[in-house]
């Protein structure tokens, strides 16, 4: 049995940190009573808790070139607070990375709750980075067609200056590769499961590095075409 985590295990947010964040009152976004677009219940903050599995999914934050900056375990149904943790605590504070665009499947609803959350954090005495007030929230290209015409007009990245043309959706590409491990890792201990995921992410990172020059050339050519 492998009880040791790989050297780069810091990519996964500790479970204690994740659980502490998603249960704080200031990190709970209000429920959306008007579903004018997506029926996705990510804003249902008291989402289901599995009676069968203690960990129900894996979440993460990615750059548009296909690199996973962080991953975290999901212990409930999907909630806004997981996205908030990735965006605010990790990207803006731990790694101090400026963020101009935050791509999320249900940004048409998430973007209206983000200012509310920023106010909650302010009231709790947290310092808010200036970048938080300039964030743009496009809906990713793989998911935009599942949204209504009005939503597409308001939230498509093609209509946002500076958003560029992303190479698909890196998270979906990586999830498809990690999904191959699902039938095996569901029976592993938490340590073994995390180690296998970390090592698989390392392999995918190496592939991304090898393919990056060709990717940048394609993205540059598309930008010139526009």
C-alpha cells in the first residue's frame, strides 16, 4: 500500500480547509428563486450529501492552457462556495495571481451573487483585492449553447473585449482523463486516491507542456484571423 503523498501534493487543498470554507456563513450565496436561464442547482447551498460516499466529486481551477492550478474534494452537491474558494482564497490570496476573467458553467447566475459575497467578506473584516471589482464572468464555450438566447448575448466570451478565444474548456478535457480512474479510486483510502489523482495530473501537465508551443501558435493564428 502507498501511504505517502507525491511531492507535488500541495496542488490539492486540504480537506479541513475546504470544509471550513464552505460551511462559513459569509461564504453561502443566497438561493436563486428566479431561474431565468440555467436550471442547474449549484446555488442550492444545502445541496445533497451522499449517504454512500464521503467524497462525491473533484473540483479544480485551471488556466486556459490546460494546467490545473489547484484541486479540491467535493463533499456535497456542487455549491457556489467551492467556486468562491478557488477564486478568492486560492487564486487571489495564496498564489496572488491577477484574475481578469473567471469562466464558470453558470456565470449568468454566479456573477450576480459574487458582489453580494464580496460585501459579506468586507463585513467580516477581510481585505478585498482590487481585481475583484474588475472581474468578468463569461460562460465557457462548451456550455454556452445550453443557455438561453438572451443569456448567450449577455455572457458569451465572444462579446467580451479582451476575453479572446479559449481552446475549448480545459476542465472538461482533464475531467475526461481523470474519469478513467473513477471505478478504481472509489475504493481507495483518501491518501491513495489523492496520490493517484496527483500523479495523473502530473502526467497531464507534462502532455500540456509538450503541446503548448503548437497550442499558442494556433491561438495566435486565430487571433490574427479576427
